[in-house]
C-alpha cells in the first residue's frame, strides 16, 4: 500500500545518475559472476554458454534495477500511484497505433542508413551484428522453446515496463526537475538512444516520443503499452523475415546495396512523427507528470 502522498517533489533528492548507473553496473557484475560460477560448477540445467543465458541475465538485472529504484524512490517520498498515473487514460488507441508504426518505420529506415555508414568503416563489426540474433529463434539453444518464451516475455512485457519506469518515470522527471521539462526530455531520450548502440538515432527519437506521451497523458502506462506494441511488431517482422528467408543470410553487401530504402522509410515516417513532436512539445513552465498527478489526487480527496 502506498504511503500518504506528500506534495513535495521527491525528484529534488533522488540522485538518479548514481542510483541507476551504480545499481545497473553492480547488479550486472554480481549477477554475471554468480551465473558464471554456477556454470563452472555445472549447477545450471543448461550449458553455461547457451544463448538462454541472455534473457535470464537480462531479466535478473532489470529486476534488481527496478526494485532498487522503486525502493530508493519511496525512501525519498515517491508514491507509485502518481508516478504511473491512470491505468486507462483518455488517449486514442488508433492514434497511438499510427504513432508506433511511424516510429518503427523510422527506426528501420534510420538503422539501415546508419548501419550502411558503419559497414563502410567497420565491415567486420557489421557482419558480426547481422549474425547476432537478439530476438526469437533460439535454434542454437538446448532449450529453444524456453528461449523463445523468455525472449518474448523480456521484449514485449518486462523490458518495456522497466525501461519506461527508469527512463521516463525516473530520469525524465529527475532531470526535468533540475534543468526544466524540455531539457529533461532531450537528455533522457539521448541516453536511451545511446544505450541502444545498434540504432541510436531511431531509439533516441523513440525515447523522445515516449517521453512526450508520458507528459501529455500523465500516465506511464501509455508509453509502456506503446513500447510493448513496438517491440511486439519488431518481433513479428523478425519472425516473418526469418521464416521467408529460410537458410538465406542477410549480408553486409545486401545492406550496402539497399541503404537507399532506409532513406525512403525515413522520409515517409518523419512528417507524422515530427507533427506529433511539434504539437506535444511542452512550454518552459510545464511541470512534470508526477507533480500534476499528486495535485489531482489531493484535489479528488478534498472534493
């Protein structure tokens, strides 16, 4: 049960950089070492280098990070209800779907263009990236069905929830408290994009739109749902691509010969996304969603 809601801003005291970065690094190292020790002692039900370790380690690290962030936030007076906002906000599902599709098209296009540029300077890295399948298709795993189930849960449910909590729920509001809502949006989106190294441009724009959705609706559930829909669509595209391609592999030469398709995708999707950003861009005086939600709760109680 949530504590009595304080009108004070808990993001004034929440040191997000040390909290999130420190927790992530420590959790990744500690869990990685523990997992490696279990593998060395043959205490895992699968081989230590089985691909299934990727979703298991990711879920474990995200669980620790999300738990520590919420615990630290509550110690500073953060209330979970106003943080997440309404479960069913007034927002057009059709518009949200169009926005997600546009973002996905832009992301695919920008990835194609950026990857083409990377492949010119670092062809070995580009080839290795193409060979690495981070979605479904755990054919090399000893437990392919379990691998696919864990990856689907991670990509469609868990990662959207924890990433939106960390980047939009905490970082966006902490940095907006320090620098203003506009700079908070930009900074949190840039970090989100830079941490997704395979497609920083597309994911920076995605993070910015998710932040604007949170600011506009004051409900973290909206970007969580859109993030989940985006990942589900990407998984579907990946599955269809692998199913139709069969044994055929996508090479660096294929990327270099079709990079212009990425420009077309960017040109098609960018106007709709830009229109949303322009119409949703906050003013300098706008407040973070948490404080507005807190006041709304107090108003409802008084009324």
